[in-house]
């Protein structure tokens, strides 16, 4: 079996999919918060929108480390505010495709912003022949590994 990162990357993106309601966790000042977000996946990064005045944006300005949870995937990475929704055509098109008319309700609000999460580590639990294992995709070391538990 080929354990190379690039060989396992297509399967990872296929399993994660193009979108989903994912739990975003942020932290600063010794306070961790989590909230479900409508997320789209574009080019190996995760995107969602929020109000720049909300707690999560204040936390991200202090600490860009963030995590997403989606199905059996844990996604760790760096998050940054990249601008207003309509400044990012691919984001708007993906959101319209998966979340319909909701885009119109919030995208033109003056304090709405887009968050971009660049993964550093993605891992998941799974089973094969009733035996548990974890898979790790390390985007910093460009490595993949599978560990039987």
C-alpha cells in the first residue's frame, strides 16, 4: 500500500466532500468556543462567513489557531479573515450552490466577513474488519499515516 501523502489526498477530499455544517472552535484568553458553521471546501481550504464583530472573530484576531469537526474528521489549522463575501466569487458561488437563498440574506450585510481555514492536520477514526484505526494527513510535514488502535 502506498502511504504517500499525495496518493491519499484525493480520498480525503472525497470523504470530506465539498461542504457541510461543521463545528468551528476558536480560542483566546483561555476561553474556547465552538459553533456550527455552514462551510464550503474550495481548493483544499475551508471557508465560512460570519460577522466581524462576533466573538469568534475577536478570538481569531488574537489567536489564528482554529479547528473544525465534520463527521468523523478533526481539522486543525490557521484561520484568517480574508474580506467581504462578494469579494470572493468562488466562495459566493459555492455557498449559493449548497446553501441557496441564505447567501442573499447575509452576504451584503456591512460587517459580514469570510473566514479561510488552511489545514495543518486532518485526522479521522474509522474501522476495517471491526478493527479501529486512525488516519492522519499532516499538511505541514506533507505526510500520511494510518495507525491501528
